[in-house]
């Protein structure tokens, strides 16, 4: 009988599932990992609920980094951020394959294997999403000086974005809020960033911008308008480089978005 380890839909959840599946000694052919909803139960399978454990997840990540290399480590982290229902199983199979190879660092090149191929494809998707947001994130200064930004990414790339901004804004207090998943990355000045639940945030407090924030926003929008060449305006090309779904959280498109919202309200 196949035993399915039911993981939390997160990087730590999947890594804990890998740890428990390996530690079960049931045999790799007899176990599977899933993160699906409860309505996807299968017949003739035993289910085991995996309780997410940060220590177990850290051990698995450390093993991946040591035995499979930095590229595999990055691929696993990025692939886990995607929404594909098969990614947990694919990551597990890739780790198993790599640990049974003489040179585990070569596992990322085994693209003929469907599981490795899926992980690498998902890694590319998540990398592109995170890379775009590294340029599209817009911070606003709150009354207390904290820099606040909102994003709505297609994938759970916030943990992949936070190190980038932590490195660049080490001496700033900032928050990046993933509104789609109600989670935020919080970075105290001169310290390490952490993930926190955003459900307890006070929306009224977040609307209190600093005195100069509105002025700087107007200057930024004026700058974007000034450097534009009207005769070369090409909305189709612009959407290819900056899709519409990214603009909801960008300062320079706020007026355009508000006007659009007003027209839709009139209808």
C-alpha cells in the first residue's frame, strides 16, 4: 500500500515531508508527497499528516546544499514557491535521485528525468516572478519612518525577495506585505528579516503616510512622465515588459488605476 505524506503547502512543509518520508523506512517506491486539498483523497492509500517542523526542514536544506550543491538548493527553494500540485513529489524524487548518485551535484542536469525536469521548470517560473518584483516593489514611508510596500505575486516568492532588500536596505526599517497570502517580511534596522502573519495588521494605521511621502510620490510620477516620449508610446510593448498585474502596487500607475476604478464605479 502506498503511504502519502500530506504536507503543508510551504517550503518548510514540503521539506518536513521529505524528512518524514525518508525517515519512515517504508521504501521510496511506497511513499508519495502531496500538498493538495482534502477533497483529493485516493483509494487504497494510507495518509499521514505531516506537522511542519522548522528544525527538520533546516536539516533537509543543509543536506541538499552539502550533497547536491548550491544550484539544486536554489532550485528546490524556488520550485517550492510555485503553485503546481506535483511539486512536492517532484522535489522529493529529485532529492532521492541526487543522494543516490555518485556526484549529487549532477542531479540538476538529469533533465531526462520528469521530476527533475519539473523542478527546474518551476524554478525558472519562480525566478522570473521574483526577479521582476525586485524591480517593481515600491516602498512608501509611514508616519513612524517605516518603509511599507504591498505585492500580489502569482507565486509565494516573498522569502526569495526579502534577502535582496535586506542586503540593500540594511539600515532601514521596512515591511513587504504579500496581500494575496496575508504574510509579510519584516526587517528591523540593522537586523535580520523575519516572516510574520499579516492578518493582525491595522489597515487604518497603514494609511498614515509621512508628511513628505505624497510629495515624493508626485515627484516620482512627474519624473516617469517627463522621461516618456509620447511619440514612441507603445502600450503593447510596455505590457510585455511590465504586465498589468504588477501595476496595482506601483506608485507611478496609481492615478491611472484610480481613474479606471472610478470609471468602472460609474458604470
